[in-house]
């Protein structure tokens, strides 16, 4: 019974925030280190020293997503190079997006600058 309540709660939260399993994640989220812009057609992840473009981010039943993209910009002292593959992986938590251990909040937060 607790399992069913947990599932029902997850679905209620997902529906309230406008996302549901099987849908493409759409919107803009950012932190001091990353910005994610997702549309029905593509996703763009901007970091301080690189940018990745991928196809759409399709949400799983647990509101997670994973898409392999391509590095389209790279600079500074990082190991990534133009054309490298890069996996964008995360999950929706309420109105936020969790990428790895970093929480991104809705909206944009200024310009990310590569200091390398």
C-alpha cells in the first residue's frame, strides 16, 4: 500500500509541475556552474568551459532522463574536445533538475565564464 501511495505522490508532483513520464523535458534551468535549455527538438547543456547539444530529453517513469549529445564548444584546460560524445543525465525533482549532484533551478542565471 505504501508503494502505491508513493507512486501516486510522484505522479501528483509530476503533473503539478507540468512534466510526466514519456514527455520531453522542456524549459530552462541553471546554477552557478551549468545551464540546461531543453525543447521538444533538442537539449543544450552549457557549462563554464564547454557546450553539449543532444536530442530531446525524454522522461522515464521515474522522471529521469538520459541522452547522448556532442560537444559543440570546448575551451580551457578540460579533456573534452569538439565532436566528443557526452551524456546528459539527470532527473526532475519538483520544479528543479538534478544533474549529477548539482541542483539546477528554473530560469537563467547570467553568463557562465570559462576561467581556464
